[in-house]
C-alpha cells in the first residue's frame, strides 16, 4: 500500500515534555503545537511531520553507522519482535533496534550494520543516547529557526 494511503500513527512514546514547557518534546521530537493538535491533523499533515522526523533521525543515525544488509536488519527486527515503522528507512530501523535492546547486541554485523570508526569504542547504549540527544538538538534547532522567528519570512513593511 502506498504511503499516501496509509494512516500515520502518532510518534508519541509516552514521555512528553511539552507539558512542562518544552517547545520540542524530548520523547517524540515533535513541536509542542504538533503534540497538541495531532488528533486534528489531516493524514497529509501527519505525513509531513512523520517525514521531517524520520529524515532528521536518519540523518543523525547515518552519520554514526552504515547499514550493510537491510534485509538481514529487517529479518532481525521481525525475529526479535522489535517494533519499527516499515516505510521509514533502515537507519530509523536501527534506532528502533537500539531503543529496544542496545545492551543485548554483541555483534552489530549480525544485525546488518556496522559502526563508523569514530563510534566503535562507544557502547551501543551510549551510542543510542547520543543519537537521541542529537535528534532532539536537530529538532530543536529546526523549531527555533522556523517556528520562533516567523517574522523573518514575511515581507517588511514599506
């Protein structure tokens, strides 16, 4: 089924920080207004948010590792019963895997990926936390650039 025909599930992971004043949720990385208005969004609006979040996550993950066998990764995800979003790219799948069991993986190549040399001395738990932190920072920077300064995009009065 094409993505345009699929409903986009909420990215909420039950760790919302917008209720304590964060502009970007530390759990799902959506903007506060997206968290509040999610249920009133059309499928197209939800897809835009989903694509932004998966793009940011993929960017962060792909800077730290390389997927060498996407079929093996998917097989492991299915075999281990790790929940992941099938239409997201394989870098997002790796993050789902790390969230589910970073401390239990001993050989990343058994899961179809390898770490960049800069991150091979880091535990997978530390790597998962670093990815999550950078994902949040990227979402926050995007929010500050495009949501906090709307006047930058309007014509100046003459």
